[in-house]
C-alpha cells in the first residue's frame, strides 16, 4: 500500500523540520495515523552526538529507496503504535570521533534515524526495530545504571515490536541476528556489567524480547502496553539509581491494566538479587 507522505504539510512546516526532537515530545500537535516523514541530506553528526540538520530531500535514488523501505515498515505498524514524526538523515557527515552508521540506526540525541552508505541493505525487521525506538521516546532516568537498565528494556521491547509486527521471530541483521525463540543464556557477570559503559543492552534485551514473544507472538495488548510504558512523560525521569527502583518506576509508567503481566515478565527476566531492595547496614 502506498502511503501518502505529508509533503505539503512538511513544506508549510519547514521551520519545524530542524527541531524533530522537540516535536516528538508533543504528540498532540500531529496526527498519529499519518506520521510526518522527512528525509534530510547533508546532515552533520557532531562528536558529542548532536546532529546538525541538513536540507530536506524529496528525490534521488537513495532517497527513493529509503522512502520505500520506511513506507513499507510504517505500513506494518498499526496506527496506534506508529511514531508521529519520522525524520531520516541520509548519509550524514561524521565528526572525526564518531563511528559511521553502516545501515540504519536511531540517534537518541536528535530523535532521528540515520541511514548509512549500506542503508539499502536494512531489512524490514531492522526498520521496525529502529522505528520502535523513534516511538519509545518518553522520559528516561538521569543516572547511568538506571539508564542502561531502561535501555536494555527498550531494546527488548523494540525487538518484540519488530518480531510481532514483522511476523518473524528473527530480528536484527547480518551477524547481529537475534532469534527470539532462542535467546542467549544469562550470566551474573553480564548483569553486573550494567555498572559499566558499553554494556550489551541488545543481548539483555534479547532475553526480555523472547519472554514477551513467548507470551504473545502477535503483539496485541501486550505490545501496546509495553510501548506505552516508554513512550510518554512519566516518573521514569526521576527513577532512583537502583535496579529495583528503576523497575518499579518503569511499571508505574505502564498502563494499569497491563502492569501485573509486565511485572511477572520482568521478574522472570531479571535476576532475583537485582530485584531485592538493599537492606541498610
Ligand atoms: Zn535498538
């Protein structure tokens, strides 16, 4: 199905294109059923992770291919789960210390998707996973450990989103494929690594995604509830720097009707010692 991109609306809102991240935080100003979509070329990715917006493009071979892929992925997402604004930066120029994106990645600092020179190889599953990140742009904790734990939860929800909506248990691409029917084993040292930077949040999320997928491979209310936990303003922004506190704040941000089911899934996913509140000595 061909989607009608809101080019006219985009032209009218030209000034707003450079501030995608702030628009993302105000979903009430846009129509969710028809996400605003724009492709930018000549954007510049700075060393601190910020992105200087390039010019909006509407034509060209890569732009056409990217539009087609994004359109196909968005068509697979029900209206209520689509991100309201999708900004794609095609082959941005990178600062000296910024590793280039090969295919497709979500950039949290700008709220946009970055397409690399091998962007045409990004599969439907990869597009769905990255579009899930665009949608899951709600409140996040300030502390580093709390952030990493929520990042792992977000990766799990994004994988579940891709598998359920794409109708395929295998997500990711190339050497980073993750089969939600065969998650990797957990290890205590992996959980301890939450204290370190560069922790493998995809691998942790994989096991959470597998548990969600096992409960309902079609998505349904479980997927809607999981997305709702991370896509808006919530007390997660003020979560304490302890795993138990983060999980509690996460569950409080979830729809009440789905909270008990999600709490059960998280308790199976997290090791017991991380869930036990610390006893003051
Ligand atoms: Zn991801």
